[in-house]
C-alpha cells in the first residue's frame, strides 16, 4: 500500500537501522493516512520523527496498539506552528498532542535529561536532536525501540527485540543507577513482567538484584504515580504471580501496611479462578481483607485513590465475612441492597473461605460449600414482581397512620419496604394488609427492622 515517496522520509536517526519483522511491516502499511501526513509534515519542516515507547513494544509483541506516541526532533514551539490545531498538553516537557480523526497523538521533542537528584524527576530538561540519547533515557530495553515509518525500519540499540524473544525485562544501561534515578521504574518493571495471555516474563539477573536493593526508594515516589502503576499491576491477568514476587522482593511493604513476604496464604488467594474476573480494585480489597479497616482507609487515602475508588474498596472490605441466611426472604433483601455486587460479594466469600482467611471484621462460620449453595440460589432467584423500589410513599403512610413527618415515619417506610422485598409483594393492597398487622404504634421505632446488609 502507499504511494511512492509518501510519506516523505524525515531526518535520519543517529542510531543504526534494523529490519522490521514482517508483522511490524504489515502494521506500518496499515497505518491511517493521518499518521503519514504527520510524518510528512515534520519531514517537510526539516525534522525527524519516530514512533516510540509502548506502541513499538506492543506491535512487536503482536498485541493491539492502543496509542501511538512520537519522538520528534523539532522543538515544541515549532511543532505548535506547523500543526496549528495541536494542543500544548505538556509543553514544558516537550509534549504536544496532535489531533487525529479519532485519536490524539502525543509528540515529544527529543531531550537530554540530567541531574536526577531526588530519585523522582530530572531537574532540567534540554531539547536534543539525538534519537540515540532519547532512547537511552527510557526505562527498559523493550520500551527503548523506535520505528521510522517512512523508511520502514526500526532502531533497537539496546536489543529489545532479543529480550522479547527471551522473555526478559532488562534495564537500559546499569539497572541500579536507572532505578535510583526514578524509583517508579521499580513498579514499572513488575508491571511489564505480566504479559497477559502470553504468561509471565523474567527480570535479567542485574535488574532482579537492583530491584531488591532499591525497593525502599519507592518511598520517595509520589503516591499518585505509585497508585497509577499499582492499579495497572492489579488489573493484570497474571496478578497473582507478579504480586507474589513483589511481596517476596520487599516491594509491597514500601507502600502497603503489613509484612508481605510472609503472607503466603493471602497471596495465594489471588490464584483463585474467580479472581480472574475481578477488577483491580476488588483484587486490592481482597489483599487487604485481613487488615483493620482503619489501616485500610489510611492506606487508601495515602495512595490518593479517588473517592469512588476508595468507597468501592471500603464497601467490599466492611462486608467481608458476612453472609445472608439461606432463606429466600433474606436473599431477596441481600440482592436488593447489594444490586449487581451481590454475586461479587459471594464470590469473594468463596475465595476468602476456601483459603481460610480471617477477615479483620470477623465473620460467620459457614464453609465454602454453603457459599456455593447461596450463589446457586441467588442465580435462580426470580426477579421481584414489583421491582426493588418502594410501592408506597411517606404521604400514603401518613394518610393511613396519622404519623407526622419525622424519623418514625421514615423508619416505618423502610420497614414496609423491607417486608415488600422479603415477601415479594406487588400491590398497595398487600402493603396495606401488612401495615394493619404491624404493631408500629406500640414499639420503639429505633428497633424496627431496616433494609440493609449486613443487618
Ligand atoms: P502503556 O502501554 O501502559 O501506556 P508505555 O510503555 O507506553 O505503556 P507510558 O507510561 O505511556 O508507558 O510511557 C511511554 C514510554 O515512555 C515508555 O515506553 C518508556 O519508553 C518511557 N517511560 C515512561 N515512564 C518512564 C520512566 N519512569 N522512566 C523512563 N522511561 C519512561
Ligand atoms: Mg503509553
């Protein structure tokens, strides 16, 4: 495909070119024309441009590429001039986002970084023209390759392709020094071990040693950056193996409460077949099931999770160990309160009980088989005739009871709602019969049943 001479070859790299594997050539041939236009525009303005980073890694591995990043030799201001609708998303670090039909493409000016003094960020950023230096500052060999789209060649000065063939994560340059410069690379290393369906890779010897020696330096990395990488690790397909290795190497202890190297049982819970379908947040909750809720909350606040993420985990955490009874009415209430999380909760109970974990909140005595029975019963529980919302409102109850607005009225409404769900009532008349049978005028409303799980 493609017209002769299009895209226009841009500035040549200062790194030797290597041939692209056949499937990479196919990928280049199928690139959308807007990418070829971007390459040509940079070329016409005397610059060099290469696809770099995760896209090159993923295309070489035969994985779907989700976003394409470029390295360019033109300075960011120059890029803004020749791409008038570009957005200066990170201009101080040399990044502008180029608008495509369906996606944005990040183009980052080649740079030379120096003077990492705090183990976090380079102190200065200087623009360079050397692809070689740009690739040298990248973390791992598989992330330090580039594709020249117009010439259809690759640049792989650190032998990333060879490492891919051997299934190895290796640092660019000296592992110890590279991890000290930016300790987040420690977490990135573990993330890249997980190759999804292709299983799990290894660290080369030098990196493996350096990871253990530098683990404590993660403490200087900002919590937002830690959380971003940790969540990606948690979402990985081979989470159990990666997390076990992190525990063993002393990495988990640097940002999670507890002593992880000895937590074999907890770690092995991640191998349970149900865990494959859990999302990262649920897996995190499971890992923390034996940790006291105060500590869990502290850890989540510390890691700067969003409120939504935090609530999801705390919600699961406070229910660990709790089960509905096997009665249909109890299961109906359980389902009404938890909604789509009802099944997830029971699955978590299967996992914790089959590994004899002791939730920090305590819990009921039932065994795994009892939970499987509940799961089956839940699956076969017909939907409620009138759905989950209350059939009557406060006004309706006021008219029949003469109760004024206030706590008692609210509590009576909840009580009726609970009974409606327990008995699968479908009409106002049925609710009215129930109301007549309740001794609501004689009792203390604080003791009336509520609609919640656990009770
Ligand atoms: P993903 O597919 O998850 O986005 P990625 O490799 O593209 O993975 P990014 O965080 O998007 O990861 O980074 C893009 C590229 O920038 C990486 O491939 C790597 O070359 C480089 N990079 C990112 N973070 C670092 C870092 N902390 N140290 C060195 N190089 C890094
Ligand atoms: Mg990326």
